[in-house]
């Protein structure tokens, strides 16, 4: 009986580690995507402001597009808002991760269960934002995957000349970029899928808890004096 219980505890720990790792990666990727969105907005704003200043200095009409400038400002504000929301989720899951690391695999079943409850509670309290994080991670992964494929195609097409494969400095710089973006895209999509699976399990757990609480409440009301 004891070996069976030990095996169940080990399975519980490994499952918790996988769920926690996926939750942490999802939060981290959303921070990265939010930072990239902010960086994109700032870059375009600076470019538009520079073009406008040069045009005014030369006595020419402002060479800046109001539409592009508005889009850049919105991208910056969206990235700022999302990085704040993602940081809050990330901070909560990081605390649970540190508590799990402190146990170092020596924690009791009750301690591990307590961390699982903390993680599910953190998910339940921020469920709406986390669902949006899954979507952002999926869209970001698709964008990186497409960019990686385009860079790979450009790497091959640039290197091929008259039936021979030629690698120059420009072509050699495309390969690392293609590999990084491909890996980023695949990791984002895989993590989104895994977290979606875990979140489905957590939703069922919360539904069972809610039903149990309702049943207990009905039983107490039925037998109360």
C-alpha cells in the first residue's frame, strides 16, 4: 500500500511541476509580447516625430502620417496595459514557483496540495485575463512561426544562385533569425496548447468544487432545525 501511495505522490508532484512550468512560461511569453508591442510603438513614434521635425526644419510640410502615428500610440498603450496585467499574473505564479522550489521535492502531500490550491485559486481569480493571455500567446506564436518560415525561405532563396548554393554575410545572418523565430513560434504554440489542456482540467475541478459546496449547502439547509 505504501509503494502505491508513494507512486501517487510522485505523479502528483510531477503533474504539478508541469502545470506550474506551463503557467510560468505563459506569463513570461506574454511579458515578452507586450514588451515587443511597446517597442514597436515607441520605434514608430520616434520615426514619425523625427520625420516631422526634419520637415519643419527644412520648411516643408510635416512628413508624417497621422494614421500611422495613432496606430503607434495605441500599440504603445496596449503594450503598456498588457505588460502591467501580465506582470501581475507573473508575480503571483512566481511566488508559487518559489514556494515549490523551497520544498525541493521534500514537501509533504499536504504542502504540495496547498500549492496546487494556490495555483488554481490564482487561475480562478484572474481567469478572464488568463484566457486572453492564451489567445495572445497563440497569435504571437503564429506570427513568429510565419516570420521564421519567411526568413527560412529568404535564406534558401538568397543562397541559391544559378543552381548552386551560395552563403554570404547577409545570408548567414538570416539563418539565426529564422531559427530563433521558428523556435519562439513553436514554443508559444505548444505552451498555449498545454496550458489550454491544463486550464480545462482546472475548470472541471472548480465546477466539481462548486457542485460539492452547493450540495453541502443544500444538505445543511435540509437538516437544519
